[in-house]
C-alpha cells in the first residue's frame, strides 16, 4: 500500500496532468505513413484531439520546428492507420493504427496512444526503447540497454508485461525486419533512428485480427518522416554528472520534390555513439549482494569463485582458499568472496549508423509508385569479470566438477595444506576464476536492411488499393573474448578422465595428457596463476553468428464510402479487405567449441527453421447514426482474419467494436476480440543452450526443516552448510520444443472520453482493459522448479534438476519451452490532458498518463493454481508488475521559449520468488528474509527549448535529483533493470542543436 503522502503526491500529479496532447499529438499523427553475454544467454556472473477543421495533406514536420507545448502522450480513440497513407486533403478522416479504414475523429473505439517526435526529443532520449520505457503501459519483460548479461545489445519493447514476443512492431504500418541475438528475436529499437521518427502510435489492445500473429498485447507503429522538401542537421550530446555515459549523435536529412511536385526523394542519415557505464562507477552497484538474510544474518557480496580459489575436499569436511599465488592455504570465509561487479558493465556501450531513403512518384490518381530502404549497422560492447571455472555442462562429457585428484602431488591433502589437513589424500574440488586471462568482453555487431517497394492509387469509385513487397535481412556476429578452453585447462593441470564418456567419472593425475597436446605446458600448481605460455594455450575466443530473413507480400483494398445508409441520419459503410503472404527464416550457428561443451562458457546448440503463412482479412465499419438525437455518432466495426500456417495449421481471429457519442462532449466505446500467436523459430527449433538465470538453490544454507529433509532426500548431504557457488544464478538448460501449441487469447476494453466544450482544451479518458491467454508459451522459471521440488510443492519437478554427484551443486535445471496454463491481466488507464492560454504569449500544457493494474494472474501449469502477481516484483529476475505507474508533464511556452517538467512514478511492490511472497515466508518462519518489498519511487526530468530563425536549441537534465534505483537483490546490479534501468545512469545532462535549411 502506498503511504498517504505518496497518494497525495500522485493525486496532485494526476490533476496536473491535464493537457492538450489531443491537438498536438493527433495533428502530428497524420504524417505519412555471469557467463558472458554472447547471444541472449545469461552467463555466469559468479560462477489527436477532436477538431472540426479540415486537415491538410500530411507532411512530416522537420525536427527543428519551432518549440511548442509538449504534452505527455495521448490515449485517443483509434483513428486508423493501416498503411503509410496520408490524410486526404480537406477531409476530417485520419489514419491511425488499429484499422484498415480512415475514420473521423469520433468513430473509432480502439485505444491508441500517440507520441510525437517533439515529445521524444524533449526527453533527450537517443533510443526509441529508452523513451518507450517512460510510458506506463510498457512492461519490464523486454530487453534494454541495461541488459548487459544476455541482451546481445538489443532493445526490445514489452507491452502490458506480456513479453516482447507478444507485441508487434511496425514501421509505417507494415512489418519490418527482426533482429536476433542467438536465443530470441525482436525489432531492435536501437536500429531505428530517433531523428527520423514523425510519431509513434501504440495500440493498447490486441491486433491479431488485423495484423496477424504477435499482436497479442498490441501494436507499436513507428511512423517515419516522408515527403520532405527541406533539410536539417542536428547535433546531440550528453554526459552524466560523474563524467561517464557520454553520448554523441549527428543526424541529417534532405528532401527534394521534382517534376512539378509529382515526385519526392528524401534521404536520411544518423550516427551515434554511447559510452557504457561500469558497476564500479556507481556506489549502489559497486558490490553485488547475493542473499537476503533475515535478522542476525550476514549479507554476502560477490562470487564464491574467487581468483584464489575455493577448494573443498571430497568428504565435504574442509573448505579452503589460498594466498601468495596459491601456495598458502587458509580456511574459507566470506572475506574470500570475489567482487565480480567491479569488472562488469552496468550499461552497454553501443554505436549505430543508420541510413534510409524514401521515394515516391505520382503518375496519376490511379498510380503512385513508392519505395523505402533502411540500413543499420550496430555494434555493442560489454564487459564481465574473468571466466570462472567450475566444471562442464551438457552436452559435454568432460568432468562436471574441476577435480584435483588424490594422486596429484600438488593436492593440498597430499601436502597438508599448511598444517590444516592431516588425513589420507583425497580428491578436492576446485572453483577458481582465471583473472590472469583477462576480463571477458563481448563484441556484438548486427547489420539490418529492409527494402520495400509498392504501388497504390484509386481503382475506381473511391476503391483504393495498396500493393507492396518487403524484404528484410539481419545478420548478427558475436565475438566473446577470454572465454577459455576447458579441455586445454584440464590438460595443463595434467588431469585425465577415467571414463571420457561420463561427466561424473573419476579422474587421475597424468602429466602425459599435457605432453601429448601441442602447445601445452604442465602447471606446477593448479591453485596459482597460469603462466603466459599456459594462458596462450588455455585461452579461447568464441565466434557466433545468426541470420534472419523475411519476405512479405501485402495487398490492401479499401473504400471508406461504399454506400450511405438509407435511413434518416444514417452514416456510411466502409469496407477494407486484403491478403498477405509472409515467410520468415532464421538460423543461428554457435561457436563449434562452445557448442560441443568444450569451452568454459555457455554451450549452445545450433538453431534453424522457419515458417510461411498466407492470410486474408476483411473489415467493415458501419456508421449507423450521425448527428441524430442522443447519437452524435454511433459506429460499429467488425474485423476478421484467416491465417494458414505451414507448421501450425489454420486459425481465424476476429474483433468487434462500438463507438457511441450520445452528446457532443461524451464518447463511449468498447472492443472485444481474439488473439493468436504461433510459436516462433526459437521456441520451436531452438538448439539446447545453457543459460545462467537469476535464482538461488534452496539446498544451500537451508534453515527450513522441510527444505532440509527434501534436499537430503534428493542427494544433498549437508544443505545447512553447503555454499552456492553459482552465486545468485541457476544453471538452466533451455531449448526449443517442436510439440508446442499456438497461444490463443481474448481481449476486451471499454471506456469513455470526456471533452467538455465549456472548458476548451480539456480532455479526460478512462479505459478498462483485460487480456486472457491460453497455452502460454514459456520456459518455467528455474526458481519455480527448485521451489516445487524442495519446498514440498510437487516432487515430480525434481527430475528436471541435475546435480553433480561429486560436488552436489546444481549442474543444470531443465527449463525447455512448454505450454503453461495461461495468463490473465487487467487494469485501468486514466488520462487527463489540458492546454490553457494564460496570456497572448504564454501557453501552459499539462498532461498525464496513469495506469492502475488490477490483476495479473499466471498459471504455471495447465490445471494448476492461479497466482496473482499484481504488485509483485520477481526480485531474482528483476521483472515486476507495479500496481501503479504514472507519467506526467507540464510545459510552459512563452513565444519561442519553452520549459518542460516531467515526472515518472513507479509504485511499490512486494518481493516474490516467482511463486510466493517473501513476506509469507516470514510469517511462516519469522526472520527468514530481511527485505520483502520495494517502495514506490519518483523521478524528475526537466528540459528547455528555444527557437531562433532556423535554429533550435534544446537541453535538459534527466533524473534531476540524482535518485538511485531501489535496492533489489538481483545478484548482479543490486536493482531491477527492467523496471529501474532508466535510473542506472544517474543525473544526466544533454544538449541538442539543430538547423533547418
């Protein structure tokens, strides 16, 4: 529950947030249309307002248009854009995402949020993804520039917390190229140049019936600037108040009309570079906590795999570490843990170069040819601490624990461990971080190209057509430095496996294995640092690559004025229909050594596959009444789509909606529809790969009698004292499942909008939304699996846990893609917009977007219980569903000068391990956990703008009060990147200068 003071603050913000986004945004929308982070695998860290005026033909405003009041973002009734078509001159019709038909301001029921280019620029955002995270409807399950371990340098949006794979991203109303990082694919927001964007429209409702699969949670339609006949150059730079996080950007565009304005060519180019930030440069992230102890407990920081090693005897009675380059032994303590965070990236470094060209030529009203091409080259760099060694994982059959055999002359049970041991020689297990090889570094590059050409015009009698073909291709290359060769390390130590086919096999010391391997130099002390010659032999760089390809043929026909209804005050019937044929192919080729499990980094199998789909759609909109008593407007709309996939069969999806304006000032609307998502290539055909996911082994330092008993039952001899060498991560074996069923769902919304004519410039809307998904495709959380096994929930999950018979540590947990039970979520959006002219030269604009999450129910297995995760933070993964989110802005415009204040609020959350609140554990066993919730948090930004002739100057400060992100025990950053990643930079100042010509 929020405190009273926070509720008052939020209420004040909501009242403030009344503005005229409607006019500004709607007008703008009419423009034309700790193992390293290779792949997306997580690696081991330790181990439009209503208007009666006609709208002119759409032309994108240049970036440097004079400063205007900048509202937040408007949630308006969908005004329908399905293609990059312009609004017809002299017509009230608009084109906004959510329909294949143009409609007047008052006729569409779809909830669409419109963001203008000016709004984006006034925040200083240099990435589309970074800006979108400000919006309350955006979730925390995407990929972000703060995703340094496993993100692959991509930035992917999540809508309504349904996951990045369930939101469809379009460019100018049509599908675009996906990017891949080896385990997942999405439209990478980092490859879309901010300065080229005219507006963004977010359909916050399912769209499968019109756009096809993936549009489960909604659609993000990014409209680029087209048909320009001016030029512009823009320079942007920024830096944190600590002197890091530097950003530089230069962009330019120029458009030319020719042949008496029948044709146009517009070219755009942009380059930007973003300096990363290291954990060690932020006090709150300097050393990562690994546990959350209760009263009297000790917080553990860092990894249990240090450069000096952690050595455990086979009988489990002794644990040591070393000093003096591995020659002096002492009993293990928490002071021996290694602060890996100092060497790890908090924010990615990335560079992006983008170029695109746009062309069209109007032959006559029956034929306009057009084309667009976009190319992007992105490189991303991220660091992690040096590679930890612990043993092999499937599919490797090398020893799953690095064991120094009893017959090794350097074994401390042979030498006596400086007097700490006097028994018989026995095997010892070695966990050591090879800092002498250097920190791990991942360099990821991607090249993305999308080309589209088409023709459109009038067939006859207002029947319009649009035929286009799109080809897209993206390629990813990933180089992982200082990953190491496990087989070569074993050779260097002179370790020979007795049964090479069994990872649990015993080992013996045999120097001959090194002598037989070219380049090998035998180590004289496995607990000390490797020599330069040995490093050269043991070290290894991995090379992965992936390719994605899309072909899309699209045919669209529509007529907004087929026939007028014959009754009094009857409106018109509009019809749209079309077909689409799309094929997608994807392949991923991991490094061969890593694929075989012979390297020290995550093994991964190859992925290859694709699908094709043929689809047809039909939409009809009937304006039943227009300007009738108690029906200023009454419109119904129906949409349907038939899809035939070559791999999952046929499906039909539909949607119906109604919009009723009983009086001038009130609009009532509702939608009901179905959704569908076929399994993607990775989910179906993905090769098996090891992923180090956030989590904790319940069988380490266990205190619950039930947990202790179950751990011992399943082979853990001393769960009370066993240390977790994976330090806040669970090794998880993940991969595709060819038997997956498609996801299906149903979505409905209903709401109202109020635009009182006696208060000019005021608009208020409220919307209830609800999603239901069945056959949810997702791997189970490894934390859920181990909890079910050891906490007495369902012991059948124990078969998915593979422990080393030697060390008893978790070797891997099988978490393959499955059809879970389902997911239900619902909430309320409340938006207030107000614009008031204070004086002839002063305008005040205040706007607010508010989201209240009512429920978020997830069923992890078919027929199982539903867990309500609303208001919960999955503290080990960093994903959360805050009940309240709010984004408000206030802009004062005085002539050519503007000042904007922006506030973002994220509500507090109870910590949950994916199944149970930590507070519930504390009720059962007081003092089990120290922290059980995260408080609500405000952030504040400001920006100023000034326009002089052809010059525009804009600057600002983000996170004005230098607020640190809330503390979360995530095992790597001490916070939750999906929710609070925008705060990782700290206070940040930026400046932008542009000139039109």
